[in-house]
C-alpha cells in the first residue's frame, strides 16, 4: 500500500522542524540570561570619568599578579620589584567565569611567598575578582584568570 505525501504532511514536517529549532533557541536564551553574572559597574559613564587615573595609579604600582589552583589550594601571587608582597585584600571573589552560583569568598593567609586559601575548586575556567589596597592607599582592582592543575 502506497502512502501519498500531501501538503498537510509537508506542513506538519516543517512545523515540527521549526518548533524544535525555536524551542532549543528559547531554552538556550533562558539559560544564558539566568546564568549571566551581572554588571561590572552600575553606571559606566561615571566609572569612565576616573578610569584613566585609576588605571595609571594601578600600573605605577608595578605589581605582577597571578593565581593558580592546585586541588583545593588557591594561591595568589603578587610580586613587586621581584619580591612577593601581601597587600591588604579588601575583597576577593573566587568563581566561575560564566555564573555566580559557585562564587566563594576566600580567606587568604600569607604562606611561602603567596596568599593562600582553601576553596572548593575543580577543573574548568575560574576567575578571581580582586580588590587590594597598596600600603600607600592605591586601590588595585583586577579580574585574575586562575590557572588550574589537578
């Protein structure tokens, strides 16, 4: 018995195909909005008024900043003029680059030339959003990409 393909069959296939495409796009868009970490600053115009001066002061400190994660040990290394330093950490947030669900606030202690903290890490892309204060009062702000080692 032969089945004939009619216009209604073709319409149903096209409707089903576009329905799947639209459903997937809606699901992806909803998840993208739900996991967006938010704004860096509340008002970009106001932040831009002092950006150059703040950046120049921060660069003048000459700090070389890096962070690494070995297991659950987060090591933040800040080097000035070739020597490790331990500035005042005003705020630090350790978390994923794409969402805030796993954000943690590490409690750093200066050990073996690095600021160290225990965190719940793992493989993947981690960032450390850092606000530190130099002894002369200069504010240092940076998002540090954390290198991970199993």
